[in-house]
C-alpha cells in the first residue's frame, strides 16, 4: 500500500506546476523617460553631449564656452533632473502600493 501511495503522491507532485497560479506582473506605470537607455539613445537626458574644444587663450573660444557649451550643459542637467524626479516618483508609488521595498 505504501508504494501505491508514493506513486500517487509523485504523480500528483509532477503536475503541481500546472496548479500553481502565477499573478500577472504589476504595471509600474512609470513615465516613458524612465526607460531610456543612456548608452543607446541619441537624445538621452543624462549622457552629456556638450563639448568645448577651444584654446583657453583665445577670447572667441571663451565666448563659445560661455554662450554655447554652458547653456547646453544647463539644459542637459535640467532634463536629467526631470527624468530623475519622474523615476523617483514612480518608485515611491510602487513602494506605497506594496509592490517593492526600498533597501
């Protein structure tokens, strides 16, 4: 009788994965800017593309730095800050919903 019971139990256990119900993943509902990959995106918010190449002794090169490179860096920094804030808000919503826990 014990062999028959063991066989029934083993047959029942092999079918268990069919009976286990996996919940659907919870949608994060984060802003699309949170999913941008800095390494592959052309218009990434946090990977700086602003460059200044000039002679520090040349006044025109300094003008290029002040009026060209610095405003570009300011725009990149602001956009990256907006992106960071959107992602932080998304994480906070997930924590509040009990989906994730912050370390």
